[in-house]
C-alpha cells in the first residue's frame, strides 16, 4: 500500500509539472506573437548567429537551413546525400532585439514543421514545437500554439 501511494504521488507530481511547463511555454510564445513587437521575414539572412550556434548545439548537428525559394537543395529524408545543401526549409522568422521565433520544415522519418522560440539575450529560453501541420503563415502559427497550449493543459 505504501508503494502504491508513493507511485501515485510521483505520477501526479510529474504530470502537474509537465502541465505547468506547457502552460508557460504556450503563454510566453503567445504573448510574443500578440505583442507585434517583431520583424517578419522569409529570409534566413536575419537569423542571428547566436541562434544558429545554439541550435547547432541543441540538435548536435550543423544548423543548415535554406530559404523557401531554394527549392531544389533540400534533403527531407533520413538518407544523407552529399550534394544536398540543406536539411531544413525556412517558412518565416519573427525577430526582435532579444527573441527569435523560426518556423521551418524539417525532414527525417517524415517531414514536419518545427517552431523554435529562442530568447537569446537576457535569460536564455528555448521552446520547440514539432507538428505535422504545415505552418506557413502567422495565423496558422497562432492557432496552433493556442490549441497546443490548451491540449497540454488538459493532460
């Protein structure tokens, strides 16, 4: 009986902690999106070097991303091809003086959309969403983050 109560308590504590983390994640990203305090771009040229370096460390591989217009140079499979330049295709970037939010398409075991929210000045923060939903514009992103936060809070 003691062990049953211990496992139940541990399970509930971990579940609550996960819910709180998802709520913070969703609310911080939504606050940023609703603030309109950012520049919108479809060019990889505005992504700060600090963000690229951070994602290289996190993903344990060189962060190679191409613009949407670089259509022929993408490898969305698990097979490594030497003549393919990029393994990610940028949909858009939202950038201000301390936060970078990128939405891009990434391959490997099926192609999916990735949202990386990185506060790279001040307290470093990184949140990542991965989905099969194609997030090609700001409205789809806002809907997805809002819906994702609601689902996470129900768990």
